[in-house]
């Protein structure tokens, strides 16, 4: 079976975890600090704050900007549900803007029409490893005085004009096992804003600026040193992992026929968290079944757009048409692209896809 994702854990990660266990310092400590410093350097930012997951990184970052009830945050409907749920956790309302069909990311041309006096932030998602159009999004945010919180949970090491994901606004990353790098579970916030960084640290730890003095409400969203040790070992391998993903994607792009392959617009470094094709003519699910029968794992990310999820329609009253996001839920299919793929596996994927599509 050629799996859709495969975490690559080596001796470095195992040794690093054992060292932490032997040290007796298990909770948030020196490894977390070292991981934060290395992650900030990776992104080219001044501050990084580790959290327990990508979801808590998003939640904390939003709270750090003071976002709450009565506020609106503009985001993508075509993403993992955590992008929008984190806005709900603060009491604010996610406002969905349709995507650009060529990139699967927020269409900046549609953002201004969604801005109201309640809008406080834009939360672009860098989906599948490709950054959103941050030049255009940053220009709109500057014009209206809005915060920018990047959901970079799928884009560790991605860049636009050489500037990394997480370095444009305040960035949020997931370190879940299937992501481009992992700490088992974990998250990271990146920012150049010292005030936001301090707010994040306080919210992560029970609203505590001084030990056992609580002037505001916070959470326990800390990362452990055990997880940080894994993350730090993985961070040193990220460039190599991403290079392998990019090479695999290049091979697939050059050889697949009859499907829409992912594009990398000029100026972008796409790190291919997912290699996502479009399958025309309603044949997506049939192709996925065919590949599965041939021992090739696939993923449908995502089968339902967030504005059409039952919780959003029934409980929150969302009732909106976003045609490109909805079309993407019908056509998008992710193929294996992870760094552990062999040349033989890539050739099997190409032969299976092309064989199916040719029998049109
Ligand atoms: C994985 C992911 C998250 C959530 O991260 P967790 O670590 O699973 O909490 C949020 N947004 C996107 C786009 C993701 O892919």
C-alpha cells in the first residue's frame, strides 16, 4: 500500500525524547525554548510561541489580538474546520470569502466586499503548502487597519518572494504527524510583534504574567519538552523533507495526464503538504476507488466546505453559496507526495491515474 501520508521518525527523534525523559524535566522547559528559537529562525521572525496544537495556536493568536464577541474574521471556506472553529472559540464570527480556483486559496479580489465595521482580521489559509496571495491580502489589511493571522498549518517552509509563511502577519502552525514536520501533537505561533508575542505567552499559561497572579483568563495550551524534542529534531530535516516533496510533485506534474495538476505561481515556493489534483466530469470518487484498489492511498481534502458543514448551517444559520469552494469539494483529490515515496511508487501512481483517465 502506498500511503497518503507517512511521518518519518528517525534515531535523532528517539534519542532526543529519551534525553528529555532521563532529564526528569518533562513539561514546558528548555527544549520548548530551544524549539521556539529554532522555529523563529526558520521563519525569519523575532518571536515564536509553542502551543499544544495548531488549533490552540490559532485560538491563542486570535485572542492575542483581542478578537472576541461582536467581531468578524474573514477566512477561507475551503480548509480544515479548525481555521474557522478557532474564530468561533473566541466568540467572533467567521466570514467566508470564496477561493481562487487556480490556487484553492482565498481570492483577494472578493475580500473587500466582505469587510464591515465589525471586521477585525483576515485569516488566510496557505492550503496544501502554497501560500495565499499575501501581497494583495496585506495591502487590503493595511488599507482597513486589519490584523493578519496566517493559518500556515500546512505550509512549514513555504515562501513568497523568499519571505516565509508565518513572517507576513502573525503565523500559526500545526505539528500534527501528517504535516510537513511533526512534534506528534503541537503548534507554533510566529510574530514580529513583541506585544502579540507576550499576549500569546500569557494566554497559553492561565493568563499569568506573574506567577499565580491572574489578571486575565487563559488556558493550559503548553507544549511539553518531550514534544519539543521531537519537533526540534524534525525541524533540522524540514528543508530536506520539503525538497523531496517538491521533487515528487515535479515528477507527477510532468507525467500525469487527463487531470488538473497543481500550479506554483511565479515567486512562490510551494512545499506540497498535499499534492492535489482536480478530476473533471464527476469522476473524482471513481478515480479514488480505482487507486485504492491498486494499493494507492488518496485523500479528499475537503469533502464539505465549512459554510456547508451541518454545525454551521443548523446551529449558526450560515446560508451562502460559494461556488468555487463548493466545486473544489467535488473535484479535488490528493495523491501521495510525502518524502518516503520511491521512484517505483511514483511510477505506479502515474500509471494508475493515467490508465484510468484514458479509459474515458
Ligand atoms: C492541521 C490543520 C489545523 C489544525 O492543526 P491541529 O494541530 O490538528 O490542531 C488547522 N488548520 C489547517 C489548515 C490544518 O491543516
